[in-house]
């Protein structure tokens, strides 16, 4: 892809750190003077958390690739091209930060295919043997037509400062993934920071304008841990926001499913964007010959042409035509930060200072069937979120943060009174210690009153929203069995639907399917509330808890 000449906004377009003090304190606490500890290294005094099982080599000798989760739509074309190369591939999926930590922790794949190669190249302990960029997609802002015209952006593209100002004034509500979990949110955050600082490359922590970032993030009304799921959430409820930050390819494919009134126009801020460049990074030197065959086929016209046009991805080959739906006008290309300490500092400050604060309600099954290993897994998961067991980057970002309100409700055939923990900026560790002690106090016995506990959780959520409508409020439900006490599923649904019709805000529920939990009920509950169900039958519970944190 051709990169246009780089443009730098004038110095009046930005301010440095407001009085310097607040942001510098946050960056210092985030550890901006040191490189994050590799994901495989536990803290000195505690054990490492449970990790996914190492990937097993396929019996058929397939070339294994861990890819970005948004590439599931492209998987058939990738597999067909690999078949043509005579090298079958097996695709698995992960977010960028999690991808790096899984590899550093010992999972074995022949290659990875992240959306952006900058962070993996910095953070992988064993550097890639080879890399080849396969295709591109800009991280853009998709805006509804009415909003576009109201803000005047149909006549001239805004700067990132313009977008931040509109968000701060309540004129722009948008959906974006969590920057600490997903590449699109991370790329947008660093695009704002770089553009406002007037830096097309080599952004330094001291050049980050905390006020503009906070203004920008004030407009984020929907968050998620995955770009693909965020698009699905927008499709289900397009009236919730005015705009969507995502890959241009995802936005264009989403438009095909939306009614005309909710279709999105691609907006590329005139001071620059960060593009996903999708490099295939070879990790297993013994598969170099197969890698070369795959790259040759992936860069051939048969793959670069129609398959990428249908997926709305920009080809790396100059010999094929780009989809006509993709704008051809050049944009300013901003670079992803090239220092781990800058990435760590900004993401840590995002979680603890810059983003809208969260209220996270955990509804935890302690019925008799949770006795033993299941209860031990739940305790471990809560302790990891309390920051007690690792210094891995994604787990530090997933830990309970300053300004967060955590409500803990456990249940068997009876529902416990809620335990409230407010994590203050001055003493986060005290709140985390309280949650860790709560985990140790849990004991398993009795029956299972899921919907009595959820009813109490919904009441707590409404209380949080009344006190501060700007909070991200969510409910996580963990159960390992079927409801056998109190309200049943149908009664809970009827009551929730009645309250919603009466104007009560709907709070997203993220059920965890564990043990003998009822998958159909959990999926229906997630769909009803706009949440997502997570399956802990195939992955350790601490890993699932960490993934959910990207949605809170």
C-alpha cells in the first residue's frame, strides 16, 4: 500500500499534558520506565495462572496459524488458497495481546496472523523467523448519515481533536472495542494520541495529551473485547449509538446487513489513521518451506483479487483491483508506537484514569456442585482479577481498576447480601485485597437459585446507573448447573421484559457456561440483555474471566 507524504498538524492543534502532573503520575504508576514482564513470568511470591493447553500438532501435519478473531469471515478463502499451495492450514483465533502471551507462555503454532505486527514484534520473547504482509484494512470511524450531516463531516473530514470535542459535548456516541483487549480500540487510541501530538511515528509517553484522550473516550457508549462481536452488537441494536470505530472492512460488511437509516459512512480523520497490515509471522523455522509456499499463494492474484474484494480488504499486491466500495483517496498513515513502555503506559492509564469508569457485578454460584476443583478455579479467577498472581500485560489490564465499583453476590438456594467494593485511585490494592479475601471465604453447599440472584444483580445495576448514568455497568453470571430454586427462567424473562418496556435501562449480562450449566438458557439470557455467553467447559475459568473483562 502506498503511503502518502506525512502531514503534521500545527502546534495550536494540541496541548501537552494538562499541567503535566495527573498524566505523569498515571504513567509512572503504569511502569513507563520499564519494559513489561513477559507473559510467562509469574510474580516471585505466587504461582502462574492457569493457561490454555498448548496447541497440539495436527495429525495431518497441517500448518497451524493463530489469527486475529475478525478473520473468521476470510477463513474459507485462506483455507482454499492453502489447499492450492499443497499446505493445509489449521486456523485458531485470538486477540492481539492474548496472542502474544499465549505464544510467550509456551503454546506452539507454526505462525501467527495478527491484525498489526508492531506489538507482536516488540513483545514476543522469541522473534519471528520471517514476516510477510498479506492485506490491509484501515481502522476507521463509521458514522450514520444524520450525524455526519449534523456535525458537518459530510463536507470536510474531521481531525481526531474534532471527534474528541464532539464526544465531550455529547454530540457523538460511538461503539469501540476495549483498547486493552483488541487491536481496533488500541489503534484508534494511539491514532488520537499520535495525531494530537503531531507525530506520525515514534510517539513518546510525555507527548500524550490526557485531556483529549479523555474527551474522546467520553463518547464511547458501547465496549467489547472483539471487533467481530462489536459489529454483531451494533447490528442487533443500531439505534444505541451514532457511530462505530472498527476496521473499514468490518464496517462495509456490516452495512450489507443494516437498514438504510443505520448504514455507516466511512470517515478517515484528516490527521491520520493506523492501518492493520496483517503480517503472517513465521515462528517455526522448520516449516519455512511450507511458509514460503503459503505466502506465494496468498499473494497470488487468485487470493488477492476476488476473495479480498468480497471481504472488503485491501490487497498487498499492486496487480489486482481494490474493491470499489473502499475509498481510493490517500490518507495520512500513522505508525503504531515502537516502544513497549509507551504502549504499557497509555493502556494502563486508559484503564485506571482515562476511560469511563465501570461498575462490574459478579453473580457467583456456590451450590454443592461447585465443591472442590470448580470452587478452586473460581477463587483463582477472582484473585487474578485482583492483580494477585501475575505481571503479564493483559492480566494487569484485566485486573480491577481504580474508580471501578465491584459488587459480589454469591448464591446457592439462598442469595447472599451484596458485597460492595469501591476501588479508589489512592488505594487500589486495598479494594483488590478485599475481593481476594472474599474469594477465600466462599464455601459450596445447597441448591441453585440463579434467577433470584440475577434479580438482585439487576436491582444493584439500576442503582449504579441512577447514581452515575455514565458508568459502564455489566453483570457476569457464573453457574455450573440448572436453576432449581426460586424464580425460573421464564418468570425472570417476563419481569425483565416488562421493566424494559417501562423504560428501565437494560444491563448486559455475560453468562459463563460451566460444568452442567444449561447452554440454551445462558445463550438466551445473553441475547436478551445484549451480552455474550462464554464457554468455560473448554478453557480454564481464569482465562474466561480475563476475556470477559474486555467487555466491561
